[in-house]
């Protein structure tokens, strides 16, 4: 069985310098977008796709990408002390 990807192996949606340059309002909008998208993909995975199909694995990878983007944005907001 292949090992799970470490968080460093997951492709990043945002480059840290791009996040640092974003306006606070844009950061909050992007945070809302990645949260809604990851939850929508999770719902699709739970309701409509068999757990062992290639489509399910692709959905899991997309969910990981959005969850990582959420953490990136939250980290940048915390660095700037911006509250959502």
C-alpha cells in the first residue's frame, strides 16, 4: 500500500508571496471560496461516488488541495492578524 502524501507533497494552490500581496477583503473572499468548494466536493464524494473508483481518488486529491489552500489563507490572515 502506498504511503499517504505528506502535506509538503500536496500541490499548493497559492504561492506565499501572492497571499502576502492580497488585499484583506480578497483573502476573506478566497477563504470563503476554498471552504465552500472543499465542502461541496466532500458532499459529492459522500453521496455520489463509490469509495474505490478513480473518480473518488481524484475528488480526494481536489479536496486535499482546497483544504491546504484554506490552511494557507488562514495562516496568512493570522500572520496579519485579520479576523474573518
